[in-house]
């Protein structure tokens, strides 16, 4: 995202003012203050924020502010609800309640958008479209339709002007994130600009319905030939960036357990299909549906699982998937050392981590689950507690891994309705062992060894050039060696204090001895000046000061 120019800042000035004053009214004016935007705050907003301080908790007030600021900020809150590694628990609880439900926009605007995007009259494409939407959210809404070809479809259309609103808000939020990261210690520690980059990528991706369609196609390809999972087809010839038309599939809600039984579909089979499909997505494909809640899951008459809504998907690269497998196996074995190693390898460590304390906390966490049947251990909740520990020890967990944890937690919630006796952890353990066995297959080992040898060959080839570069820098005098001993500064201070006191003691002794000699040998006009007495008094005063300083320091 580009940095805002002065012209664009001026253009967005009214939105800046609106944002900071809404935050101030709900008790978050300090954000504008720390970002250097206090000049945009009104006294009324600050006073209203002070009056509401005791009415609601700070997290509740934040939810009110985000809802008032519109779709971009609602989406930001929903994203932050998936980041327990950077958001305190009391805020997470409230952010998870943040809803994306907004009133539907008029059907006339839907027709105008279809006409403009498809460049065809509605009657040339559709036999009919139901005016009342099936669902309405902050970015778009969904309508049931029938195509001219006679096929049933769902039409997802974007809200008028929502793209401009979101792009403006993202630019403003980026600028505020830069200011906070530059001006505050907490903004720099959490890397607010990096978080905003993740958010912008996710949100701007949701504005492109073509990306959602491609996600659906990719998932369909990954599950091709698998009779346990079905994905609706995309009608690409009548889909655009702002309109997505997909196949409508008649299904049974996955939460309607009684209806499943009426249709002779075993909920336990559906539960197992769900778990296996989620584990395949996370551990094998590295491409997964981030929110498999009942609204995005259906069951077909033959018992197949129907996955819907691919606006948000997660991606985990192969190295991270392998570390995740190691983490699950270490959890099942109650191996605190293995869990700690995997957690630190997955996370981003910016500060020194007290490994001994982290290991103790992991052992305490494992004691909570030790001896319990696997069916009573919720893997999503256990992983979330690990992420909470990472927050305590300032270990940032990659957002995609946190999304995978959220996916597992949501899946466990669905399992509670379908088959409470099914253990996700037990199935995850079996799946992880299978992945581990594949990792040790000769063909896989050969591939890994070949890759390692290629990397080592490249490194060996680059060593002479790099060595020559270093030697050239040394010869030019551009290499500086800086040694720093972390305990040297306190030692230096102690030596300085000791030296100062020793010097003062010598001076006091010199004054006493010198004053004594003067007292015995003074004659002439100096006899009338009490030099010896002055010397004795000065020596006494310095002695008292030296004694008091030693007592205050506690080193006597």
C-alpha cells in the first residue's frame, strides 16, 4: 500500500476527523493523541468519551466504535478476533461477537449493478431472481436465481460504492499504523504496518469476487474424485469482479441432526467426513476454508459434505505444515520440550525468550490435560491456549497458523452436534503420523536430499565470492568489530564509585594532616586566619557525606 501524499491526506481529511472522533467518543482518543492527530479531535468527543468510561468495559466500547465506523472496521475487528497472539483475551471475547449483518440494499441497485457488470439485460441471463436476499453482509448480498439455461444459481453482488469506501479506509488506516509504529513502543513491537498489510491483502481480496471463484475452483480440483466432499460450480461466463454466480445446490443444514436422521444419513459419518476433509485441507493441501461454521456447510442427500463461501481461505506452506505436524505429535506425547521447540520454530521471536519459564508453563498446561481421554481434549482450545502463552512470551504466531487453529476450533463446535464421541485430536494424531510416514518414504527422502545437495552446492559456489567481498571490505577498512559486554557497564559504575570514594578518603586524610601541620607552623598575618579549623571542618563535612553515601548505597 502506497504512502499517502499530502494531497490525498487532505482529500481524506474528513474521514480522518470522523474516525478519530468516533474513537474518542468511545474512550479511544489516546490513539489519535499518540498518532499525532490530536488536532482533529473535538472537545465534545473527548468529553463524551470521559462520560461513558464507567458505562461499558473498554472492549465493549471498542466494538461499538468499530460498528459505527462501518464495513472496513467491522472486518478489521473480525480479523483481530483471530489473533490471540497479539490481542488480549478480554478483547478477543468481545471481538468474536462482532457481527457482519447489515440491512439489505434495494433490489433496484442489484439490477443496475448486474446490467452494468454483465453488459447484458437481466432477462438475457436470468429467468428470474428473487428480490429478497438469502443473506446480506457489509460487502455484498446473495440472491437466489434461475438461469436462462434452467439451472438454479445463487448470485452474489457487491454493495454500491463499497470498494471506494474500503479503499479509502484502508489507506487511512495504513497511514495511522505507520504513525503509531514510528511514535509508540507498542506499535513498533507489534509491527502494526505488517498487521495492516495482512488485513489489506485479506479485505481487498474479498472485494474481488473473481478470487473467491478461483478459490472454489481450486478446492474442487483438490477434492476431485473424493466422494466425501462437493463444491458448487462457478458460472464464469456470467461472473465478474463484482458479481459471482455459482451453482445452487439443495442441501440439508449440517446442524439439522434430526433432519439428517430422517433422511437416513448417519451424523457420525458426516462428522468423520468433516474432520477428514479439514485435516486434509490443513495438513496435506496447505489450502483450507478458514470458517467452516454451519452456515458454510451443508449435507447432500447421499451424505456428501458441501463446502460453500470461499471468500476467505488460508494457506500454509510446507515447512510450516511439517512443524504443525511435529507440534500435534508432541502434544499427544505430553512432550513439553518438543511443544516448545515447535512453537518457537513456528512463531516469530523478536526478543529473548525465557525458555525455562516457558517450559514450566507448558508443563502446567499439559498437567491440565494429562490422563484425560482424547475425546475430552479439544485440540483447538489446547492450541489456542498455546497461542495465549505465545502472547505472554511475545512470540508472534503467523496469521495463517492462527486461522488454521480457528478452523479446527470451529470444526470441533460442529462435531459437538454431530458426534460428541468423535475425537478430533485422535484423528489429528493419526493423520499427523500418516504425514510423518510419507515424510520418511524413500522418494520423499530422495527429493529432500536432492534439494539439500543443490542448496549446499549453491552455497559452496558462493563461498569464494563472499569471502573475497569480506576481504575487500577488511582491506578497505570498512569492517568494524564492535564488542559489547552486557555486564561491563554495571561493573564500570561500581569501579567508578569505588575510585571516587577512595579519592575522597585520601583528600579527607590530606586535609586533616595538612591542617595539623598548618596549625603548628603558622605565624605572621596567617595566624589571624583559622586555616586549620577550616580544614578540620571541611574534612569532617566530607567524612559525614562519605559515610551517608555508603549507607544509602547499602554496600558497607
